[in-house]
C-alpha cells in the first residue's frame, strides 16, 4: 500500500505541471513592455525631441529646387539642380 501511495504521489508531481499548462492553453510568450524597447544609441536624437530637426526647421529641409543631388540621374537634371555631373560614374555631386 505504501508503494502505491508513493507511486501516486510521484506521478502527481510529475504530471501536474503538464496538466496545468494544458488547461490554460499552454505557455505563452509574455507581452512586450513598451519601456523595454531600446531608446537608440547614446547621443542619438529621437524624432520629436529637441534638436531632432523638424520639417518646419529650415536647416532640416533640403535646399529648394534641388533636394538631394544624388537623385538626379542625367547631366541636364544635375546641372539644373546646381550640381556637377561626373560622366565616368554617372553621379551628380555638389559643386
């Protein structure tokens, strides 16, 4: 009788965690906490923070009429934007 009781106790201890997990839908990954997200590298400026350069800040906007010179893929477009066309590499660069 003692062996039967001991076997029942051992079986209960072994099977209990598995049965409990099966009844609750198994183990689930914890939901991420917003405060656990990385805030960027030290010294980096996050959008919306002071010093981030907003579209209303003239220094953050590209010069009017040109934008990035690298977007110009032809010599006439590059020269019209005020850039210098390099024929060998087909790249528009700042003068």
